[in-house]
C-alpha cells in the first residue's frame, strides 16, 4: 500500500523507509516509473519495455530508434528533477491484465504480454 490507501480494518501498520530492503525496492520501483514518464515526455516515440527495481537500484529498457546519448541522459535526469519539483500527485493503481492490455494498446505501446506476470 502507499500513503493514499485508506485503512478500513483492524490491521498492523508497518512504515517502510529507505533504510529497509522493502523501502529501497518501493523507492526504486517508483523511480523507474518517474524515469519512464520523463523519457516519454522528452521522446514521445520511445516505447516502454521493462523497468524493475533491482538489488542496487533500478533500470528501464526502452525501444528507441537510436540509443540515448550522454546528453540525452542528462536531459532525462533534469526532466526527472522537474517532475519531482512539480510535486504532482503520484499514486499506485492496480488494474487487471485485460485492462492493462486495453490501456497499452490505446497508448500504442507494443507490450509482449507473454512475459507479463498476471
């Protein structure tokens, strides 16, 4: 859950932060989404591939016509900073696989669904 989730039942609440493995995973997962947003803003034709959190951070693969240059990477990082500074809401949303297929089809993202975990 994230901080926007309403607690409705008697439950145990555990706060995770960057000092914990789970906290790092959550942070890096969110950061990969942040980077994907920045890339799509700067390179609208870039297609999303995969962007998981990993043990030492995160990565994101993009399908692009030309590899990113060092200058492109600097622009992406700067755009990420600007997105954070805008302080727009950032929230988690869970949808079914069929809804995801429909959404990504409408966005013209070519996802290979056989590798997607249900």
